[in-house]
C-alpha cells in the first residue's frame, strides 16, 4: 500500500517509519520545515517532486496512495482531514482530532458520509500495559468496577519543554492542556469504565510557570541569565546532557554541543520558563460520572519528577493498582477482616520496543490490518475517539465556568457545523 505523510515531526515520522518497516511505501510528504522535509525525503526515498511545503499543496495533487498520515499541529487537522477524505484517503490521524468540537464532530460525520476509515492515534489502547488492565477488568478480577483514580504525571521538565516553551503552550494556538495532553486519558477512562461519560466537573489553573515566580534577577533567556548555573529549568541543564535524545532532539537537527548552544541562544527553547507567553494550566483535576454509574477522578499535573501514569481501580470484590513507570499491576482481593492478609497478584506485562509502551507500533499494525482486510474498525475508530474529545472539551468548559457539564447537552450544543 501507499501512504502520504502530512507533518514530518516526531509523531509523523514514528508512524511513517513503522509503516515503511512493514513493507509499505511513503509516496509523498508535506512539511513546512525544510530540514524536516529533507529528512523525510531521505528516510523514505521520496522523489523531490513529491515533497511539498504544506498539506494543502499535497492534497491539491491527484491522489497518490491509499491512506494519509496526518500529524500536524492540532488546529491544522480540520483543514487537512476533510480534503484528504474527499480526495479518497483513509486517515491515520494524530490526536487530538481537533480542539474545536464543531470541527471534530464534522470530521466524524464526513468519515461516515464518505465511508472513510479514520483511526485516531489514541495509542495507549494498544500498549500491553493498558491492554492487560482492560483484560483483567473484563475477566472480573476485581468484580464490577465502582470508581477509578487516574493520575497523569507529566514531569516538570516535560511540561516546561512542551507546554511552557514549546508548541502547545498556548490554548488558542493548539489546545487546552486536558485536550492536547490528556484526550489519551479520557479515552482510557471510557474504555476502562466500559461506558460513555455522563457529566464532568473540573478545577485547575496556571499556578507556577509565570513571571511572578521568577527568581530575582532572572533574564528573559537562559543565555543571558546570571542564574543559569543554578536553575533547574536552565536550557543548558535540560538539553545539553541529553543531546541526541528527546526532547533535546527537538531543538535542532545539529545535536552537537555547538548546535544545541546556538539553538538555546536563538530559539524558543532557550527562553526562561517564567517569562514565556504560555497560558495553559499546569495542574487540573477532573471528576467524571459515567452512564453506568462508575465514577472517576483524573489528576493532571506538571508537578511530578517522572513521566508516568498511575491508576487505582476499585471494584466490588477488590482493587487494582497500576504503575506505568514500574510496569507493575497489582490485583488485591478484599479480605474479610483487618487481620487477614490479601493474596496480592503482581503482573508485569510484556515490554515493547516501540514508543508509548508499544502503542505506536500497535496502532499502525491495527490500521494496516484493517486496510488490508478492506473494512472493519480499529479500537480507536473516530466514533469511539470523539467521546474522549467531548469529555476533554466539556472538562475545560467546566474548569473555566465552574459548572457541572452534561456531555449529551454539550454535544447537542456543538453539533451542526464547523467552528472557525
């Protein structure tokens, strides 16, 4: 099969490489950044005449393949997904579908109308760690699920890179934090609860990464700052020791010390984290009630040392505790009294080589299998994935307004046409 790639950043290149490794062709690429466009051309052997500066230019050409990988910025997806489907492409679409409810609902409607397969990259459903949790719940390991506690620990350095200095720092340019970072987690909660969501409440704000918390005398850029040797957010401390690895690899194609120092001196990742133009909140707590009566709390926080998810799922007959970082799932049956010791079952799911604990390769394999079979659905078909997006947008509305938002009402208010 032949694929086109729209967006040759980190995520797009991961999916495209997986597809190429499985014997399929990347026939064309669209990427605004000349350096990334060249890297994609060389990686996939794409002729120069099929390398474009924008998705719009690529999609104006005659159809070149069976499916499109769309991995551009959040607010570009709508303007590329609709034309791609109209051109005849099926889609492997990076999340979020769009941060605007009218737009992601229209993308869903267009996929149904044109009978296009759209797999949204909620890759965690394909990760062995989360698949094992789902298997245990479905097998009744803790009885009927009653309530879930789910934490996404972003990691303070990850947050500073992506959501203070990086592309996702401003809600108007990308998405609210809970959509951009955690529509994954909304999707996981729907999946694990086994039900659609009924209503949400949410609380949070931007507390720390702002000018009033800057150390005295801090400069606007790390290159000019007298505190760069002692600040844990110094770009020199964040990036130089990990040259060649993410997130240093984002700064420049030149990963030498000289190349990184120049990127820190002149680029966006050399800015002081207290003096950026970021406005997304750095912590948020969301309370959810599902149609089947399951309740959940979701805690999204920049204020953690490591990057990992942790869960505690409480059922009628026991509880399940899981640490993504430790790759450990504990199943704890309830005891009859405080003296009895529960026989804890500890499970270590299979480790996978690909990113997102195997989820990146998993979604590509599922998408290819569906296309090769000529039909069916993936686990992250757009109609499933829209639910998580409604939840994330409703949670952001709840956070801003202080209201409890009913999901069915939220959907009714936004159906019927794409927003600007």
